[in-house]
C-alpha cells in the first residue's frame, strides 16, 4: 500500500493487522483518482470510515486543502495518524467517533469518500444523512466503494447519481451535488 502520486508519491503506508480493516486495493484507488483527477486540488475532503486513511492521504498528496478522517475505531485512527506522519502531509484532521453522528454536525465538503465495512447497511445510511444534512458544497462529489451487487439509492434533487464503475467484486458509485444553476457540472460528468 503506497501513495500513487503527488507530494508523497511512492511513500509506503502502514497496513492494518488482521482483517478488521479492509483497505482499498491500489488498482481501485488509482481508478477512483482517475475519475476525480480534476476535482481534488484545493478541495475540502471527508474520508468517512477512514480505515488506513489511504484515500484521504492520496487526496492530500494530490493537493486537497484539508481532509477530515472519521472512524469509530481507535486502532484505525491511530493507523491514520501514523500514515499522516509517514507522508508528512499537512491538512489532515482525525475524528474518533461514529460516522453517522458526525454527518449531523455543521460543515460541508467538496469531496466525500464513503467506504464502510461491507454488509452493514452503513453505506445507504451514510448517503441518507449526507442528503438529509446537505453535506456537500455545490458541484461536490461523493465516491462510494461497495460490493458490486449492492443496490445504491437514487438521491433527491439537488443530488444526482452520475455513474457506477465495476472492478471485480467492487463497485464505485459517483454522486454529485448540482449547483443552483443546475447546468454547472464537474469534469467527472463530462
């Protein structure tokens, strides 16, 4: 597990011990960042169910302004902190706590990564909270990693499901919050 590109390119990240944390594969991570390559620099990012923190760290390496890493596991947050230290990237903030409760607090983001433990129902619950509490700025993007057979919900306006990508047993689903003008879209949708 390593940082693919940017300021911390090639830096190795500490991997979790055991099976409690399921890191995103390098192939899927690279595909995610190919999808959002023009939507990272200068953005505020939320890495929900952070695990090792590798998605948020990759975003920081590629120029994200800030990344908030949220996980309810103390060992996961410890791992994120160790990986931030290894990469020496500024702008990372860790939050030990329940992801769903975190989404009820004020604050919006430009990019949200959601990768909860599979088969827990947390994916759809997280999306419902994001839509309900309107956690994205205009033209913000949500990247969801799930099992390929998980039925992803259709959101209400101003949110829109853009596309799904399949990589073996994994599915990446991309959502976007439309602008008030509703004609403005990011490069991800082009």
